[in-house]
C-alpha cells in the first residue's frame, strides 16, 4: 500500500497527467475541491476535456444554476463554467482527458 495526503496535492487534484499525483495518466483527472462560502473561480472553458462535478456537500452555482449536494453536473467542451460557492462546499471532479493547457478564460 502507498499513502499520500490530499494536502500535498495541488488544488485538490490527485490523479492526472501532472505532478504531484498518485496516478499519472492522460486518460482523466480526479480532484476533491473544497470551497468556502463566497469563493469564486474565474470563468473558464475547456476546448478538449469534459468535466464532471459531483456536489458532495453544500450549495454552489455553476453555469448560472443553483446546485446542491447530490447533483452531478457535466460541462462539455466549449461551455463556459463560472463557479460560485453559496455555502461551504466540497466537490468531487473528474475531467477527461487529462490535457495540459486546456483551460481558457
């Protein structure tokens, strides 16, 4: 068994084609994202990757829509994702494929 800590990863991302990671692969990325109420991410889109987000806890706004725990959101390439945490929130995110430099503002 190998052991790693999420705190040692960058931005909550722990699987993907980057370092550090617990599994380096170009097939997909996996991250656990933690936000405080009021946190926002800069609006962005991916040209290649599809991003699937599960709201594990809390309430957020994605693409202008309120989302809460249990919601699963799929953001397709080209869709502009603007994110805001309405409450403290935890998200599980899968992005496929894991492509460097595929985030545009």
